[in-house]
C-alpha cells in the first residue's frame, strides 16, 4: 500500500509535547497579577457583577471610620476600553450585602444601611443594566448581612450571615433562603452545617461551594475563623464537606475559572497594629481531585475586595489595603488587579487540565491525535491526557508519558471499543500498565501483548527486539525490520509521530501500527552501514524515513 500523502486532506496530528513547547517554553513565567484602570470610587465591602462583558461595582464603604454612610454609587467598567462609567445610583445605600445575576439582571440583597452598624436589612432589589433602572422585589424572609449568594438554574441561594434581631446563638445564621425570580417568591433550603458569617460561595457543575469566614455555636468570643469547605447540592438539598482549606480567613473573595475555585486575600487572625492582618495569598481548589494548591498571590494584601471573571481572567477589585495604623483607619482601594489564566500550563509549568477545551477545539477538522512524548508526569498533565482519550473521537496513538497516565486507569480504554487507538509501550511501560514485572513481560511477550489488545480493544505495539503488534481480534504481527541501534533516546517519539501521520492519512489503527513499525525499522536498517548499531540518533532515523518510504513503495 502506498503511503504517499493525500494532500486533499488535512494531514495534521497534535503532539502535546509540541503544543506545550509552542505555548510556553520550559521555565517560562507563571501567571501573575497585573494592574488595570482604577475605579473612580474607592470602596470596600461592596459587590461586583458581570453582565454582558461589563463589570458593575455597587455600594460599599469608602473608609473604615465610624462616622460614615454606605455609598449608593454604581460604577460600570468596560474591559475592552478600560473606561469606567457612572450609572444610576442605588436607591438605598448598602454595604456587606450580596448579589446574584439572573437573565442579565443584578439582584442586590440585604446588608447594612449605615455605620455605626445598624440592624441588617431584608430589602431585595434588582438592577437592570439594559435600562439603567432599579426595582424593589419581595423582601428576604430573614434580614441579614455578611452573607453570600449563589445562582444555580436561575434561582438565587442565600447562605448564612449576621442577623442582629434573630433569636439565634451569637446572631450567626445557618439559614438557607432560595429566591425564584420567575415568581418573586422565597422558599427555604436545608440549613448550613453550622451558623456561618462572611461565607463566600462558588458554583461548579451545579453545586455550591461555601468557604472562609467565621462559624460557631456559642457566639461572642467563640466565633473563629475556620478552614471548612461545605458543599451544597441544590438538586438534593443536602450538604457535604470537601477538603479543608490550608487555614482559615475571612473577608476573602472567590472566583471560578475552568471549574476551579480561587480564594483570594482576606484577613487572618494574626494581629497587625491591633487588627487582623491582610494577606495577598491565593489558593486554588479543584473539585475533581478534592485538593487545594497554591496559586500566584495578589500584588497587594487586601480584604473586603470583590472578584469577577471574564474570559478566564480574574478581576480583583477594591478592598482595604495594608495594616491599619493605631488610629483605626486604613487605605480603601480603587485598585483593579487581573490574573490571566488562559495559558495551557499549570503553576508548575506542566500541561494543565485548563487546556482541555482549547486542545479539543484545536482537534476540530483534524484527522489524528498523537499524545505522550514530553507531556509530563504531573497529575495535571496525566488528568488532561486521560480526559482527551475519553473526549476526542479522533484516531489516537499513545506513547511515553501518555502510557504512564493510563496506569491504573486502563478501564478508560474499555469504553472506547469503537475507536482506533494505538498504544506503543516498551517492556517497562507495559509492566506498569499490566502490574506485571518486566521479566514477566519479556518471558511471554506474545501472550501479554495479545491479551492486553483483546481485553481493551486496542492495537498494541510492544516494542523491543522483533516488536510485536497485537490487534483487538487476537492477531499478533512480528516485525522483522530494525536493529539494536533503535534502543536509544527519542526513537519512540519518532515512531509515535510516524504512526500518527499514517492514522491521519486514513489507515486503520492496525495498518498504521504495523506499517509504521516496519518503516521505522527499515529506516534504521538503511543507516546500519553508515552508523552501525552505535551512534545512531533519532534525528538520523527521522531524516531517513522519506527514502525508506520511497524504497518500500517501489518494492510494492
């Protein structure tokens, strides 16, 4: 069979090693925070909402002093121009309130109407950016401030907070109230695990994750910052717990990018000049693995700021900066910092699960996928590889780090019986895939290769002297080309690319594997007189492939 390129088709396979190198070279800088245009109004303890690509900052305080009122100001930021515009004032001044966006309208709930602290409000309003108008809605069933809100399936969920007039210990609430904008009515959900003030809520895949703040049953001095992560499932009205934060904090903010939760800044219990210390620390939670990792810290320690997300970029806005001096005042910020999380590497420079959607988009219109060489062995890269195998429908060849990522996960292959999948392990990789020792693999290569291919319905190339290619129907092909000079670094990468290119030309997995293995060995055989068994480089074999292909074509 001729293997001349079929130029009328797109003949492109994607090697993740090349993608990671082209997007960011090894040692490239981690994502970092950058400054953007300041707000026209300094504020803390406010809300910020995203509607149609614009950010709306509403209410808050402009200082930490006791002789002030909350502001009514609404400022709108357009990231495309970097320009702020003042919109219609909120009819009611408010701070420590919450917000939720449904159908491009911003719902503002509760909070304190003045300083010194007055009883929290039950007032519920909606702002329509399209008409720049405000409207009163049905009051909350429980007045509250220092609470949080989240939106799931068009309903707004309110959690926790303070309620000065409520007959509950310490005036902390565990109440969950649910608002339906379609009917302008409230219902009650299952209480939080304990009374909770200053929680922050994020939504990932229809579940609400609450963290940070104060919690306790005794009130007063028993209130403590806690590291608990509580998970609420609206579909079952139940609570569970996820992995605890590394440490407690309050007045932090949260944001979700690519189904991961980022917790930013806040205050910790260590005292600075008599007040809780502000921090710049940022941590990231991945619900898939239920684990926290460090993320790039903000440039400036802040608490009571707000966070928004657009185009995989976190905007951290306003807040109180620096430790307060003895007179109790602090700097209230107009600052905006942004963290762009669009790169496809994680914070350790490895290929990241955040790249999944981008890589899947890149495979559209392509004909084959080669994955593994240079991918990396981190959990992020391995998770990305496993997800790609499940999500892409392209013919695929898996080698090197891609094989290691499947160790303990070979059941993924069992769900891909209708796919064209080639795997190219050497005996050590085969041992890891099967749980056998390398000696056991080498003692019965034929049976091991055949049984794996049949069980998982893949084409398996077990590399080595006389490489074997086993098919899902139990056939095993013994390759007779090649020599010991192929046992050097990079040779497997050349074979992976060769098989990938043959898959892209429309060959079946079995034909691409058997032909690729033979051509790979034939190219090495043609160089034997020049290089012998020693000193042969992968680049030599790569450069010889066109001549080997031509020779094979002439023979056939």
